[in-house]
C-alpha cells in the first residue's frame, strides 16, 4: 500500500476551513426557518437623549417603554452587539434603509430602534457615532430586553398591546436597503396621508 506524505499543518488547515464554513453559514444564513410570529411585550430602556425619545414619540420623562408606545405603524427593531463585526458591517445597510424611508416621506410611519445587547451606554454611543446611525441605539448591558441567538437580528414589527406581531425577521447578513424598503412597503399602507 502506497502512502502519501501529509504536511503537519494539513489537519490544522482542514479544521480551520471547516470552522470558517460553519461560522459563515451561521452568520450569512439570512432568514431562519424558525421565524417568530410574535414577540412578548418587551420592556426597553428609554433612549438617553430627548431627540431620540421625541423621534419615537415617547414622553420626555419616560425611563422605559414598550413597542406599542412607539408612534409608528411599523417598528424596525434591530438587535446588535457593538463589538460584533457582522453588526458593524451591516450598519451602513441599516443607515441606507433609514435614509430611503426618510426620502420616501415614511419616517413618521416607520420607526427604527437598535438595542445593543450586553453593551454599555458608552459602547452604544461609540457604535452610533462611528457608523453614523441616525436612529436610537439603546444600551442593554444586562441583556434584559430579550434573548437573541445571533446578531444582528432584525424584525419588522406591528406593535400591539400586550406584545407585537412579527412581520419579517432576518438574522446575520441583511438584505440591502432597497430590498428592506420593498419588504416594508409590501407589509401594508405606510404611505403618507
């Protein structure tokens, strides 16, 4: 039986390639098969700035809120981790999506919120500044808002008392801004009056 010499690093390379494929498949999976259809009544810390509270239609002195208190027909709820390279990569897409909504005159009907899981106010603010996120990025250092399997996780939500109806969910790599806008518009009449 003839044998072939194998490099010492061949096994390491195979293991590294397998790990990379598994990681990429988890991160780039897009919309999972196990999509949620609803969310419980999430209690979210109020944004720190008056401008962000006003954008969401919240009272100035509120310390926390639920999605049904947000003044909008559709809430785009994103869960991120500021240190997550995928969240950092997807931030320009979310900014572009927000800008498309604003250009269409839909910014009173469609509201955006990003919850930074496990992040402090400083980390959340640095993420918001570095990636020029034009909507609230709310720190959630204790991860008390909701358990998420992977970041970024994006929901299109129709707020309802006692919970929220999930209309769209994406995990990992997100569609581009135009595709996200198209999907949002398919979900109902969000055009200005």
